[in-house]
């Protein structure tokens, strides 16, 4: 959740790390691949938490990399905590030219190559959680910086711009026996000029170690999920 909402930092109340690897549409040339790693922990002051998140996202020859540091301030209530988190860091978008197999070496796109650009960015999130419930709102790419620069054959420069993304999430943990917990959840995403997207998720935790679940995304996408708690 730290990748979506910086307010999540420290919410597990111990030093936590998550590693994610996703390989979509296996054996299809240029299919999306994502590598993500996060680390977060509360501090000695129970109102404060720190974290960090890095990822690389590849789609065809496009490569997007980000490194973000996280700070969260938490208000403690008798049954839950309300956390305000902010992330700040850099993003780099570009093209891996070695992945392009050109049929026409004189293509203007190849001659006037896109320049990779590193830009600062910031995210913000609010996250409320109890032992059995969580809900959050967050926004990414608040600075809306330009990311890619390309010059056409006439010398004109064209740029792309990061649009702000908005996220909403909620979930509940329902004990179903001594060693089984059911966790339904929802994740909603919105960005300008794109239809809203909703993920409906359902997972089961067995013996506090293995999560098994499935997810349905609007526009008819289905995925299956496995998560293993190595240590706790």
C-alpha cells in the first residue's frame, strides 16, 4: 500500500519491507514488467513514521523509474490511527533504445531521439486504520512536471507531462476461524482524460503466513494474488 498511499508508512507498527515483481502477458514481446520495493517503520515517537519506495516499470521500450522518501505524521485515537503522509523524490522516464529493432533506420523518431529527463515529484495521502479496517485517499504526481523531451525534424521540441492521479482504498479483515482471515477490499483510481478504474479484491490469510486471493478490475481484467509473510 505504500506505493499507493504514503500515509500507510509505519501502520504495521514494526520495520516492514515489501518486494513485488509483476510480469504481465508472459511471452508477449514488450509486455509490461514491474519491480517494486518499499521499506517503512514507525519511530520511537509513536506519532512519526518514515519509509522509502523505489520501482521500475517497463512497457515495451519505455522505462519509468522512481525513488521516493516518505514521512508520515499519525494522530492516535483509542481504537485507530489517522496518518498524514507525504512522499518526495525523483522520477525518470525514457526509452531503452537497445530494445528497439528498427525496420527503417532513417525514421525521424530514431534520428531525433527522446531525451531522458529526471524530475522531482511529490505524493500525498491520508490513511485511517484500526485492527480490522482501513481506508485512505491519496494523490500522486502533484507537481505535474514534464518528463520526456523530443525534437521533430524541424527542430521543434515536444514534451510529455505527468498528470495527477487520485486513489481511494478501503478494506476490512473478517476472522473466519482460528487460523483464517477473510479480507475484502477495493481500490479506485482516477486520472484526467481516462475512465475511472476500480479493483475489487478478495483474499484469505492462512495461519498468519500465506495470503491467497483474486482481483477483478473494471474493463474485464482478472488477476490472482499470492503473498507470503516471511517473518513477523
